[in-house]
C-alpha cells in the first residue's frame, strides 16, 4: 500500500505557528513523502537527487521568494521534489501527484509547455546559468524587478556550457542571479571525484567574478544566513550547498551504500525503490516528521493510503538490447577480438551496458563524465593515433551536443563507433529532453557515417560485428534501451547486409518498413489488425537509417504501398532515407510511399500511452494506413 500526505495536512504543517526553520524542515519532509510516493507510483524517477535538494527548494518557496522571483532547476531530474512543493502550495493541482510520468500528468523533467508554474524546460544539462542570465536581462529590458534562483547539480558542472556562462554573467553585473550548487558529491554512476574531480569550486567561482559562499544545504538556518550574507553583494551569487544524495533516507545516502572504489555504482540515482525499500523509506521519513511536529507541539501527520497501480507483468520474451542484454555481451566479445577497441563513456556506464566491459577491461575504459563534446573530440584523436574508439551516451545527447565534433572527426577520415542508447519515444516517462527523436536527422548528413538500428539481440550483435570489422568508416548504432516484446519469434540474423533488411512478412497490399524493436513490433501487430479489414500487409525489418538499397526494397514491395514507420520525427527519419533511395533507384515505387512517425514534440507518459498518443501503436498505424487507402467505387 502506498501513502501520501494530503493537501489539508500540508496546509496545516505549512501554517504552523512555530520556529520557521523547524516548520520548513517538517514541510520538506512531508514533501519527501509525497515525492517518494510519486516516484514509486510512477515506477521511475530520480530519488537521490530529489531528496538532496528538497530542503533548499522548500526554504526558497516558503521563506524567500516573492512576486516576480523565479526558481528553476538546471539539472531537471529532481522534478518530483519541485512538484511536491508546488502541489503542496496549491500552485499545481494537488491531484497531479498521482500522475507523475503519465500522459497529461507531470513530465519526468520540467516542461514549460506542459506544466503551469514551470518557468523553463530542463533536463539537458549545463544550461541553467545561461537561462538565468536570459531571464535577468529580459527583466531589465522590460523594466521588471525580480530575482532568479537556479539550482545546479555538481556532476552537471562537467558540462562546458556551465563554465562558458559564468564570465559574461559576472561581466554584466547580474546581481539578480543566485545559483545554488547541490553539492551532493555523487552523479549518475558514482562519486563525482571518481569521474572528474571538480577541485576547489569556491576559488574557481571567485575567479570568474562571482560572490561565493558555502553552507550545509540541509541546515536551513545556515542556508538562510548564507543567502542573507550575500544579499547586498552587487555581483551574481553562488551558494555551494553541501548535501547528501538521497538526503533524509539513510539507506539512499551514499555513505551507507557507495564505497569509494573505482567500480562502485550508486543505486538510487534513477528508478523506483523496491516495495520493501519504499516501506522502509516512508517509515523513516514519517517518524522524523512526527518527531519534528512533536517538538513544535503539533499532532502527528495523517497519511492517506492509496492502492498502487495495477501490476503489469512484463512479457517473458523481450529483446534486451542494452543494459544486461546483447550490447553488454557483444562489446566485451568484440574487445576480445579487436585489441585496438577502447570504450568512452559519458557517466552512463550502467545505462549504456558497460558495467561488464569496465570490469573486464578497466585499462581500455575511459570515463569522460558529463562532457560529451570533450569525449567525442578525445575519441577523434584516439582514432587518429590508431585506436578504435566506441563512444557512449544517451542518443539525445550523443547526436546533438557534440554534433560539430562528430562532423570534425568525419572530416579526418577515421573510424569511430558511436553507440546512442535510449533512442526513440520510449521510455516516455523522462519527457522530451530524453526522448531521442531527432538523432537520425542530426547525424544523417555526416559524411561517411553509417546509421544502424537493430531490432533484435542477434541483429545488434551482427551490427556491432560489422561496425568493428567491416564498416568502411564510422558508424552510429541507434539502440532502444527499453526491453521490448516483439509478439512473434524473429528469425536469427547472423549478419547485416548493407542497405538491406529481413523480410518478416511478405508484401501484399502494403509493406511496412521499420527499424528497431518498437516499430517492428508495432508494424507486426498493425498487419494483424489490417488483415481484419481485408488489407494484406507485409513487414521488413530494415536496420539501415540511410544508404538504403532502393532497388532491393522496391523488389520486395512487389508493387504494393510502402509505409515507413519511424520512432523519430517524420522529417529526417528513416522514411526520408527510404524515399530518397527509391526516388533514385525505383522512381515508380517512390510514388507509393507513406511516411508515419512523430510529428510533434514528444509527450511524456507511460510507454504504451505515449506511443498511442502519437499514433505509433498498432491501432494508430492501422488507422493512418486506412485513411490513405483509396476508397473502392461502388459496382
């Protein structure tokens, strides 16, 4: 059974006639309970970073900020904490606490278009100071007053944009900005200093011309005094708030579960705790909250019980492409065959399936931190020096942040493999900052770069083998991270043939062309549905996202309608590559192409509901095909 603090109890705690530091600390714990409830109910989220900054967020919103002031988090994945505070204050509909990471609910990362009271969209790291400067300059230009408070993570400080933004902000004398560094010492994978030690942050910030102070970020009295001490300074301000990741839940705090070793992984950065951990965490926070209330002479908190969402058992037969799956095995196997192969990672060792590689080949593993541009340029030099670098991050960051560096590497004629995980619309929970639906278009014009998206574990292994041993140039592997059930038994793919794919169902009136498990599965089930309408549909799993063999595909289509299915924006996706290949090699077939894919900014929600909302589930594909089918004339 899940439990949360209802709105009436939050109002009671927030308005207690008591010492403000004790009152806000109690309010922060009440918000911890609701944030934990939201994450557990959603089945995903970022508890560690949410809890480390909740005391800071609560104090700012209850005791500091006034009309015209703004607050936002540059790191963004602490959104459940902000939502807990805003719903507690009545600034967001309280019932939204039941809808974290659900369609039309609260996105996994802040989205200004989807959520009232959110002042800017965040989730892609390093942008916070730049955005704060934009707000401050706009207020000056428009004659408005107000202060901008921006929270950053300490791992986030590895992004180059953060450091680019410091000097001009100081040069312009933007005293209206206060940045707060959530110095919890742990980033996605492990301790910050085990990834890229930040050194003496206070002296660095002072050197850029900022007023700097530090404090215990969980001690509200100290935090308040620190803010007051900086108030009269005419420079932009930075508070280094020393916090604990998972702060307030003892077993989530790194001192309890994260040894200071090179291979240690922090377990509570992302994902929901287990049922037992949820109960333990809730009990711990509730007990401390009641102790605080007792000190203030107030009654214990009354929680409301809520049934957890209906359990959905995962299908047993799923394609596990990345973490704990085919890629994790295949990259080790390829390293055993190719001694020049080295791996570079952007603080996503766990999520990119590199844990086994790091253990097996520590001397060939390079942790680059949250610094994608630096990582890709480093890989370029490694390639020039004779190594075969394999570069890893989420597709949304790897294809875009270092796009210029990828192009520069391409102009040097070397061979680099780029592995982009978390590709496509799903998981839909994190929101559009993490839904990679423009990576094909972002990389499609890079000369000599092959783009491949496998749909099964076997095809992934074959694609990586081709990339390492046979590809004439660099390769981008587009990888769906969510374990995905196809709904049929796929044939074993032992090798990939340039420009061609695997015919899973012979063409009829329609031929679906798709890459990756999500769209291949959707095409298979859409074909089943269309059969009920008397429309025979075939299906080709085509892993190539450019350089398609148009003559082969036209022959497979056999005169039928060709429908491309893109887990990507329609513009610049695989459908465009198919259309261009057919136009060049089989012009008559090109006239029969229908492109289906993403046509708007991705929605945040559960996987099935996100695909349905974009018309990319089997039913939505069926509907779009039938809408384009010619209507038979009455006889």
